[in-house]
C-alpha cells in the first residue's frame, strides 16, 4: 500500500469519525447553543429545518430513484408493491413517524405518561425512543458506508446533525425528564452503534434501500413538524437562509 493511499484512507476515516461524533453530540448539546450562535431558539430550528428539507429533496429523493431497481423482483407482496414506486416506502416512513407523534401527543393529553413516574410504566416513551433509535442507527450506518445520497459524506453529516438537533427539541418537549435522563443517551448511542455496524458489516441493497426510504419520509415529516415551528413562532428568513445556502452548496459540490 502506497503512503499516499494510506494517507487517503486515514483521512477518510478521520472525517467519518468526526461526522459520527458531530451527529451523536447533536442530542447532547446544551440549551444555551442558540444563545452562543446569536440566534433565538425558533430561528435556529427554522434554519435547521430548511437544511434538512432541502437535503431530502435534492439528494435523498433522487437517491431513491436510482435505487428503484433494488426492490424489483422481491417476492413479498409489500415489497412488490413498493418496487413499482420506491416513494411508497418513503411515504410509509412519513406515516410511521406521524403515528409515533400522535401516540406521544395522546399520551400527554390523557396523562398516560407521568414526568417523574417509574420507567417501567412509560411504554409510550420507550416506543417513541425505540423508533428514533432505529432512525439514528441507520444514519450512523449510512455515514460509515457512504449511503448518503451524495458522494460528499460531509454534506450528509452536517444535514443530519442539524436535523437531529431539531428532533431532540421535540423529544424533550414530549418526554421531559425521562428524555433528559435516558432518551438522549439512547439516541446518541444509537448513532454510534449504527456506525459500528457499518464498520464491520454491510447490509444488503434491499434493506438499505428500504431503510433509506423510511429515513427520507421521516426526515420530511419531522422537519416540517418539529424544525419549522408553528406559524406564529416560525421564522421565514432563517428557514430561507438555511435552505437556500445549503441548496447552493449541494448543487455546487
């Protein structure tokens, strides 16, 4: 192995490790981050929402188009239907995360979850966190394996770090004390676990395409729901800045 090739491999490894760390720490950032960067919380969430959505439209959806054939010929009815339109998988992802959101909201409305209750008595919390743990683990895996919808893995890593920062805000809102004590550590660990799997194992194309579709649908739903605040709280110009700037970067690189 030449020294130049070895240096290239080492450089790529370091970059991926840094990106995995960046995505992981998105769940552990302090609430004061918005103050430290000179933006209000709503401004920051709108900006991250713009970045996430434009990445999904410009890179993840086209990537699903290119992977369409991976689902063709799979001898299962559900996948046979999906093979005719891979976007059906993305819609399933959107619907699944919508269901998780409704479940979390209903649990708060009817008092199923108690902020300081026993962990064993909080099934909604574990279902919600479990769904996002799979989501996060695939992001970690995709970073290592390069399944990112672009040749530039850094663009994916930055977009996902900002996206998970928005997800963290929503999960904190739903689950409060339980999320602070357990949830954020589970979701941060899921990214690292997914990356570790990516280092030692390569998932087949059908599974990767399915997970990428579910991730894309989840990003679209969660970005619109969480990272773009309610109309009275939204910030159009930070959203436009985030989406516009990242769109230019994605199109040029």
